[in-house]
């Protein structure tokens, strides 16, 4: 009895002449799946509605707070290649985090200092590479660069480095002493 009423209900959505229950189920499943692949719902105030887990707990993203994507540390390979083209730069690694690009560089002269003009050229190279950043910082801190290179390589291989996101703020503080962030 229940199946018949279900079939009658589903026939409204089927093309004329289609009476098979399995076809009904497949069509309904396809409609359900295709309806769930669109953009996340947006609210008029600019907040985004996000669903978490099977319990469908909803929370509203607050304006001004970084999104999950912005919290990630994303390697910017194009920017790194552009920075390596700057005269006097031997090697570079650039990442984007929280709307900020961080360029770690190794100079051609290991004991050399990064001059103001060279720093400006690096910043300009990152901007021209199309990296989406509101702020660009440059450092010659060797350990910071090594860690960024390790992380970037792990991401390129499709993996990750457990604990790196927790370690990253400490690395930034060591690479940029005296800069509150």
C-alpha cells in the first residue's frame, strides 16, 4: 500500500509513460545529489552559512574573521618563481596565510644583508605574480625558509605536515621579531 502511494507521489516528477519504481528512485537520487553540489548559501549581511557533520549543525561565519581557507597555509609557487628572478636572490619560498604573503629568501651572498631596494623588488615581484595578498612580508631567516620549503613540498605531493599549522605562528614570530601579529 505504501509503495503505491509513493509511486503516485513520485509520478508527478516523472516524464509521461514512466511507471517503474526503480527508475523513480534513481531519478529522485539524481535530483537530490545534483541539488547538493552548488555554492554555499549566503546571507544578505555577507555571512556564510556552513553545515558541519551529519547532525547539520549550522553556524554563521562572522565578518572580519578568517575563513577556513584563509586559515590554511597555501604555497604560492608562481610568486616564488618571480622572486627567484630578482637579482641577488638564490632561492625563494612564498606562502599565503590570512590574506598575507610571506616570502622567505636565500641571498646569493650567504652573509649578505637584504637591502631596502631589494626588499621592494621582492614585494613587487609577489604583487605582479597575481598572489592574492593584502600584505607582503620578506625574511631571510634560514630555518623559517627550510620549514616553508618542507611544507610546500609535502603539499605538492598531496600530503600535509601534522602540527605545522600549530607551529607556524611561532615560526613567524621568530622570522619577524618585534612585529606584532
